[in-house]
C-alpha cells in the first residue's frame, strides 16, 4: 500500500476494489480565504462533517478531504463550487463580503486540481480492477428546531439512512451488489433500534458521483450514503461517539457483501 499526500486531500491506494470517500470532512481554511468567511467556527462545524474521516478508514482505498467545503465544494458542479450567501442554510451568511476575483480563481483552480488528481487515481484503480465500488459518505444536518427535540441524541424511531445509487450504465450487472448492500444496512441496529434504509428514487447525484460515472461509467458503482445527524445536537459540536462507533460497525458489515457480489468480467 502507498500514499499520495496532497495538502488539501489525502488519497490512499490499497489492494481491493472498494474506495471510501469523504468530500465534506475537511475543516481547514486557507488564510487568504478564511479572511472572507463570515461563518463562526461553530457554524462551520455544523455544516462540515469531520467524523466521515473515521468511516472511510474502513477501507484501504480512501479519499479524505482536509480542506473545508466553504473553500470550494467538490460535490457541486463547477459553476456552483463557490457558495453564495444563504446557500448553506437559509439565514446563514457564508461571506462577509463578496470574495475577490483572485479568491474565486484560486478556488476554481483547486477544484480542477482535485479532479485532475482523481483521474489519475481512478485510472489506476480501473487498470487493476475491472469493476470497483465507491462508498461516498455524507451526513444530513437535522432541521429540528424545537427545544424539546434538541435535548439529546436519543432515537425515538428507526433512524433513516438514505442511499443514492449510481448513476449507472448497466444497473442489472450491479443489482445483486446493490441488494446486498442495502440489505446489510437494513438488517442493522443502532442502540437497539432497527435501521431503516431508503434508496432515493430520484437521486440528485453530486458532482463526484457524476464525474466518476462520466469517466469510469463501465467500471464503477457509486453508493452515496447519507446519514441524518441524529448523533449530534442541533447547532452544537456535541457528538454521541458510541453512536458513531455503531455506525462505523454497521458500515463495516457491508464490505464482505460488496466483495462477494462484485460483477465478474462477464457479469
């Protein structure tokens, strides 16, 4: 196994066909960009997802972002990588003032550099494996606003985990793997409460999944896993770490099924 270390992201290459990615796990802001950001540290932590970096450690192949999404969101299309005020959340101001053209160009250059590196990374994976799976982890900020429901991390119902599949050129070839993945998640529990897994019927597909499909559509299956933040108090950085450990164990339980049902060369 070898590592390619780049200042704003980390790519690790191992010897299996499963890649885990966390494109919103970064917190670092370059000083020239941080000067323009209006968000407080607490606000940034609410929208950033640092715990994702732990979930991707489950696989040997990893893509981990260290740079904040507010310094260029790699899950957005090229014309939307720079947040407008209130893009993150209604009423939340991202920028103190409109960033300069120099800052905008530097963010766009960062975006191009990342996807240039991804071309080299995934081309190497594709040369080694006819088919591969990308587990793209995200969390979804809670919209709960009542004081009563802010009080704890308790689960009063089955936690929903939303999975976006693809886009795919040939879903038939991947269907057994998709069924196994969703089934393994659906058989899990968190704090004794059964997990409810929902495949998004009309997925929006972020820029990362779309890019992988457009460049490696015959080889890749992207499974984007969206976890509501029932483990985090609203607008706080207080996290239920045992719950995060249970989630990590749940995601680990899906890996044998992925390897077992990976399409063969002849499907």
